[in-house]
């Protein structure tokens, strides 16, 4: 991720809960999929889920990314089979559209469910006792 | 994107909030509610003109020795053709807009529901026309049911198999697919206006007047057009803020 992006969306900032620790084997954080959990990719999947079909330019603007950065993330998601990319022309303009695959839809739902579970567990545990 | 939406750090709560904001942004880009409302409102007000131009008052034989007055108004083709074209234009509008904005559209359930319910209304209208409008004192033949034209239940069914079914229920579907509470409220208001009994001589207009249909069309038409104006202004405001 580059540091020269002026208007990042919340989901494009780095997230601290990506690393897995041996002591947290049963914790919901271990069920987070690294491919999906990365915040840019999570944003892409969310937009694609809501939009059904979304164009590259809309995604770039919505997420506040550079074209190169967005392309890299799309490649990761496409290789993982989570999105389908369709290139074509509208008039003389080249356009790239992407849609969420059924696997992508399942992965997004699982990710959101894990995040909610994480929040639930966090709220159940409450603050750590002062030492 | 406003600064208020940017989280201070990246807790799961804030990630989900960010995703929610993204979803709202996509929904806003998908919505084009003002367009179908404008078409439907104009079509409804056009019904006043059609009713006025097709007005016929006949004296027909009936049990009453002095004869009875029968008023006929409206064209059986106006609503099926007008609404069919409106749903078609709405589909084209949403698809073109989706291509231009680069984000898919969710209008298909609305258009399909609208066309299906329009077919039901048109078939009902055709049935009543083919089996003859009831003469005074005769029952109304509606799909084989012989109903009393003067009973409140028959009048309610008559109101239901009109704008409420062909316009109001599809608007509820549009509110669902666009996840719009404002449109849901508007659709409920429209249905209330369509389904509530107008009463005879409403607003001082006699039931035999050529303008008897004025309140029946003017009220729902105004609701739809004011809704179109409101949604268009809201969309314009959002566009400037983005």
C-alpha cells in the first residue's frame, strides 16, 4: 500500500488484527481469512456485494485508491476466486467490470460474521483488570 | 467521504462501521427514485385529462320509473399502455445510469413486479369490460364473483385493483431493493390515499360531474410528484456534498 493517497476510505487503512497468535487458537480472530480481511479487499468485496456489478473507476473513487494499488488487490481476489473480472468496451472507452463470485459472497459473509463475533466477545469480556 | 467517517484506529467495530458507510455510498449511487415517481405522477395526473375527454353521461332503463343516469369515464387502454411504458422507461433509465456511474442496479425486481401486477390489473379491467359494466341494480361480475357494486367491500376491491396494485405495491418493492425508508413512507402514504374511500361529492364535486375523478387522480398524482421533487433535491444535495 502506498502512502501518498489523499482520501482513504476507512477500510483502506491498515488493520491491527491480521496476525494470528498461538495463544488465541479458539479466538474468532483465528477464523479471519487474510485474503478477505485486508481492508482494501474487504472494501472491494463489500462494494461488489452491494452493487452486484461494479466498474473499476467507481471502486477507485469510492475507496480512494490509485489505479495500480486497486489492480494489485483485484488480482489477489481474482486468483482466490472471490471475484470475476470482465473487460470490455463501452463506445471507445475500455471498461473493467467485476462481480462477486458465490465463493466471494460466502467469504464476505463469513468475514463480517467473525468481526461481529469478535466485537461480541470483546464486549462480553470487558476491560482487563488493573494490575 | 466525510472526515467524520474515518476511524481513529482500526477496531473491528470501526471496520464494520466503515463497511456500512461504503454500503450506504453504493446505495446512494444506485438510487434514481425520482425518475419513476416523476413518470408515475405525470401519468396519474394525465388520467384526469383522459377521464375528462372520455366522459359520457347516458340515461339507461332501470327499476326506477324515471330512468337512471350512467356515467362512463376513462379509457381501458390508458393505464395498461401508460404504466407499461413507464416501467419500460424506468428499466432503461436505471440500466443507462448504472453504466454511466459504474455501479450495478437493483431495479429488476421493481420492474418485474410492476409489470406482473399491471397485467393482473389489466386482465381484471378487461374481464369487467367484456362481461359488461353493471347496469343499475345488477351485480358486478369480477372474475366470476357477482359483487354488489354499492357495497363497501366491492368499492375497496375496485380501488385495490387500480393504482394501489399496479403502482403502490411495486413502490414498496422499490423501497425494499433500494433500502429507502423515505420511499417506504411515501409508498405507504400513496397506498393510503389510493385505498381510503374518497366519498361522494368530495371537495364539492358531484359524482356525475365530468371532473368527478379529479380528486381521485389529483391527490395520488400530487403525492408522487412531490415525492419525485423531494428525491431529486436530496440526490442533488448529496451530489454536491460528495
